[in-house]
């Protein structure tokens, strides 16, 4: 059975001028903060189907769920006829059901705020109009992107004070100046030979599996003479055009054309410069919506899905009659955070380090810098109550400068953990790149907090907390099983030793272990955040040899017994990989969590030396018998040991 609206419904029409006037004169506006309506990017949501109109009128008992269409086909028909809210719902449902399951319950959540309660945000929402066209390759978008860049470069102190390497430029750049004169001649030039204060742009993109033109030792001289634009993939061609035409900039940096791909020496040298390459760029162009380099930067889209909606609301006595503006709270998450390019591990540091990112999404343009997140829907700033997932962590370097203040280290470290979690949840083509693909942003954090970087962690007074990371899920982002690298990459106590998704712990004040020394043997001493030969953690704490027996059912976990088979208690164990199903392990208690929960790590003797241990799992337990047993000093000896 369906709601009152059926497939034969016609759309209810309201005069748009009346709607705009109603919005401007909204009685429950805070008159001191009224924000003008961007008429050009507010969809004529005055056209609503009966089902949506019913949701916005009549006396309502505010409840969790409201009846809409019973059949998906009815919602699709209403969307095809131009109902704004049904179009948004259909778009969201289509995304959620791409991987079809026999039964899936979907609930679309709406939050409604009187303007006065969100006045600071709505003040930012719209100042001047922006025409949203079917293609994102429009003159209006060129003008908008330049307005964002101009505002940032002239008004944003945080975005400009960070640019300290005024005399630095990349080893190589692509000269695109000729594109403006029509000869379309571009070439590779030596960036180090250019003038200081050089303005250039960078590109973040998904490589994909299709072959495309790359810089090699054999074609270096040729590309220094001439790079045939027609031989470049679509994304590169569009990036050249955006750099030269949209922004009138002469130089562009693209990884595959500016790093010699078949030279290990050049790759090592240039990858160590990633921090400076992206931090010093004038703007980072991100092919955010493209799955590989053949897609390009620009997409055709439905303008109504990019616009925000505006409709009259009349809930009688429940709220004064007025106008309501609609937009998806997942606008940023869907367009940026979850987009293809931001599922690539290398792009995490590119995005963090860049002072400004211009995202070319599949539905919209997005701009982010240290002081602004904006898009075509909200050119003057995305409201703070939109869902940005982990993106707040990406502005850490500008927002936190802890210096020697230990109290300021904790929020700084939490931001690092957000980035670490995001990084480990992304795909990496070559697992051997795991250390180097994060080294640029790690170097930036290290320089700001002035603390030693130790294979993914910071020795800053909170190192014990950082050891308590956990694996999440049984698979990597690629779908492959979570594993520990078979080739040595990082010590077992670092999450960088895994190919897996992780979560990082909260900060805590006290622990049951003491770190005596951290020793990192770097492959290249000039690159303190790069690959390592080994890492040794010297610890003083309690060690208890225990035996684990898996349980099932409602009490799934592990029973714990001692050396003589006496039962001690139970614990929940999260092994670092699915293959780590050890029965005999050393238990290292780390801390008591409020609520009488003990957490710690499980260790095994190292294959290299019986005097060293390796991490295999995280554990926690609320079993009072286990906790009391481990608290007995005569049962658990305090010793000094090493974890490698």
C-alpha cells in the first residue's frame, strides 16, 4: 500500500517568487543574521509531489519515521517528474544499493533546524549567485574556482603563513604556458633552474590499470623538448587546460611525468620531497571523482542534484509557517571523503600537505583550504553540520602548533591518528610504498611538534597510548585478507607493519608499563620519516605466559589458563591478522579502563632472538578473576624486555 501520493500524482506548484519572498521574510529567522538566498543555485523545490508536500504540512507529532512511498517505483516516478526531495532520495538510494543484497532496509534521515539556531552557518551559506550547469566544465565554474582561490590567497592568514619555502621548487615541472597561445606545446623543464617564488600547481589522481605516458630514462630528453598532449590521458589533458586557461598558471607537477618511473634513485629522491612539493604548490588539482586517468576532470550531472532545495513548510501550530532549505548532510562525504581519489593511500598526504585543494567531483566542484570548505551548492562555505567524516583531521597543521606545551600535544596527536586511520583504510598498489607514501605528512607533523617520529608513531609522552591500536575488519580496503608484511617494513608494534584497516585508541593518563628506550634504525638517515631497517622498543612491565582456548556462542572470546592448566578467566582478543591464532602467548597488561576493563597486548618470542618479543594481538577483559590474577605481583613478574 502506498501513501496518499501515487504514480499518477501531479506535482504541487508554488509560485517561486512567493517562495523566495517567504524565505526572506521567515518569521522564525533571527533578523540579525538573515542570509540572502542564492537564487541561481536553489532548485525550484516548490515543485513537490503529494507525498513530500504531506511531510511538510499539517500538524505533526514529531516522531522518528514518517510514511512516504511504499514502492521504490513510485518514488522514481515522482523524481522523474521533477520532485526535488524524491530526486535526492532516489540518488541516495541508488548509491546505497549498487551492491545489491536480497533484503536491505534503507532509512533516509532528515534533520531540520530553525535558522536562528544555526545562524552562524546560514550567515555563510550564500552571498552571490552561482549558475549550476549540466557540465562541470563551465565558465561559471571557472569564475567560481578563481573566486575561491583569490579569496584564499588574499584573505586567509593560515593558508599563506604556512608558505615558508619561498625559494624552493620541484626538480622538474611541466611548462604549460604554450597552451594559452594556441600552439598546445608543453614540455618538461628543470624546476630548480626557474626563478624563486615560482607558482605551480599539482595534480592528485588515480592511476588505474590502463597504460599511459610516463617519464622514463629513455624518453627524458624527448619530453624535455615536447610532450604530445594528445598522448596524455584525459585527466592530464584537463589538468593542463585548468592550469593554463582557468588559472593562467605556467607550471604543473604530475607525479608520473615529473619523477623518472624506472629509476629507483630518482624515485627515492623525489618521494622524500613530497612534503615540499605539495606544501609549496599554489593549488592542488584533485581528480576526485575519476576512477582512473582516462575519466578526466569534468562530468555531466543533473543540476537539480547539485542545487539545494527550497520549499514552503506549514506545520500549523508546531512551527510558524515559512520556507525550508534542503540539502544532503552527506554532500561533502559523498562528493569528497568517499570519492575514488580519496580511497588512494598516496592521496592522503597530498591532500593534507596542500594548502588548497580544488576537487573535481562527479557531481560538483569542491574547494578546501585551512579556513574554508565550499562547493557549488554552498559557494561561500558548507554548513558545519554537514557530514565531513574524518576530514577535520586534515587541517591539523594549521590549527595546532603544540610547541613545548605537553597539554597541546594530545589534540595534535588525535589529529595524527585520524590521518593514520584514514591512510590505513585506503588502497595502496604496492605494499612496499607503505612507509614512504605517508612520510611527507609525517615529516610535517614532526617539524611542527618537534618530537621524534618512530615508524608511524611519535615519541612525545603519549607513545604508550599509540601502541594500543587495533585491526578493524578482516580485509584490507582492496578486499584482500589483512596480513603482516612478509618483507620487513616496520616493527611489529607499529601499525605500519600491517596491510590492514586499523583504529587508534583514545588518550589515557596512566599505564602499567614504562618505556625505557625507543631505537629506530633508518635506511636513509637524511629521511627520518622514511623506511626503516628495524625498530626496538625497550619496556619495563609485567609478562605472564598464558594459554588461549577459543569459545563460541553468546560468550565468544577466549578462555585463559596458566602454565599448569588452571583457568584464570576470559578475554576478548583482536589478533593483528587472521592468521595470528596463537594458543600460547605472553600477556602484557597495559592499563585499566574506567569501568573495570583491563587492556593490553599479546606477544610472542621473536623468530630472530628468544630475548625479543613481537606483537600479535590486542586484548581487553572485564573478567574480575583474570584482572585480580594479573594484579598479583607474585603471579606476574615485572621484567625488562624488548619488542621488535
